[in-house]
């Protein structure tokens, strides 16, 4: 009875919070700046992939102006060319149309992800809609994190078919690399075919990238030699290791590093949902750049954690879910992002450590 009452109270609290935060911050931004999403940088890059004369990593502000977006930012994209590859099918469309189709595709990825994790199609659609009430969810529609979640969800669903599972981990890692730690789950179990599937997808993707733009990899490396560090040093970057360094230098890095290693150790040892969830979290904890939407792949595990019979774990999960509301705009509250990563990591660690009591 107490567990049910807690769940009802939590739902009511989050619903009220979502209405207030969305009405004050998110919906006005979506209305006033409808074309400003990260997918714009990948659209620019995808167009350059099809045009040998175009600069692959231009200063984004002027590049955005050419596609009708007033977004005066002065840095270059940090995304690898394999990210651009995913947007190439939309590159010949006008940007507003391309963005709308991309956002619809990302919502479809979210729905399929919930299905891959065991929900029926009806419940998956409902879960996808409800996920948009969480700031990382709504902003992920204009990003790449739903691909990360989808790839890892399908890899988990097919974990007994290592070749296919490894291929899906590769798909998840194509946009930003950090989904790759999930590959340790099958490799720890000596399912070496997962590595073949992973490598096959990456070889195919890189081959297609080089076929379209032979200079793509060198351009990415050259652009990001200074650009990546500049972005990492941004004060609104909520990446766990970066914030640990800012807060306490090496002692801070050692503490969060110990947490990462502990979760990683449980992840490779534990079976099924929570073992996989540990490795999903490790990928997010290792991100050099983390914004509000970076938390989105954790959502299925946080929802499960909220339903844990352990009140401590429930509280940790609730706090992890709550914190992004304090940073509802993607680049707004780095501390909230970092703390959400920490609280979710501890919750997933504790549940993994008690695996067998709650699956």
C-alpha cells in the first residue's frame, strides 16, 4: 500500500513540476526558436558530405544563417562524420522539413526502444509520449540520443544473438561513440561474435563516409584538435569527470572514477536488465560533453528503479529524474546534469548489487 501511495504521489508531483517547468521554460523556447536544435549542425554536415567543395566543419553560426536559422554561435560541430551519415537521407530537403522528419523519426526510435525492452506496442507508444514530459526526452527529439537508446535496447533484446547484438551496439555508438561500453557485456561472456558484428557495422559506416568524402576523417580530427577542448571547458558542460575536476581536481576525479569502475565491474558480471543498465550508465558517465538530453538513455532504468521495493533506491531514482527539471534548457545547469548522473549511477549500482530481488 505504501509503495502504491508513493508511486501515485510521485506521478502527481512530476506532473505538476512538468507543467510548471514546461510552461515557463521549454514550450516558450520551442515556439520562439523552433529551428534551433542540435540536428541543425548535423544537417549542415550532411549537406557537406554530399558536396566535395563545402567545408565539413564550418563555424556554425554563419552555416546556420545559410539554412535560415538565426543562431549566432561561433564554434564548430564536435560530432564525428558517422553522425552526419545518419542525416544524409534528409540533406536534400529544406531544413524545416528535414528537422520535422528527424524529430518524428526520433520519436519512433523512442517507441521502438520501449518495445525492445519488453513493453507492448500500445504501452510503448504511451511511454514514448510520457517520456516527452521529462526535459531530456523532449530535447532528444532534435538530437541523437534516441538512436543511442534504440541501439542499446535492441542490442539487449538480442543479447543471446551476439552477432546481431554487437551490430546494434555499433549503431548506438555511431553518433557519439560512448554507447560502446555495452559491448563489454557479451565480450565478458566470451561471445566473440558480438565483436564481429560491432566491427562490421563500423567498417561499413566508415567505408561509406570515405566514399562520400575522402577527407572526412582528417577534417574531423583537424577540426576537433582545439575545438573539442574548447567545448569541454564550457561552464555549462555537465560531464561527470569534467565537473569532478572543476570541483576537487584529482581527488574529485578519483572519487567519480571509483564509482565508474564499480558500476562497470557490476555491469560485466550481472545478468540481464541491470547488468546492461550499468554499462549504459558507464557510457554516459564517460561523456566528455554532457547536456540535459545526454541523460535520456538512462530513462528506462530510472523508471524501473522508481518501482524498486527499496526506499533508498527509489529516492535516488526520483532525485535523478527530478534534477533535469532544474536545468530544463539543454545548456543551462551543469550541476543538475552532473548530480543526475551521480544519483542515477548510485541507484543502478545498488539495484545491480541486489540483483535477484528486483529484475
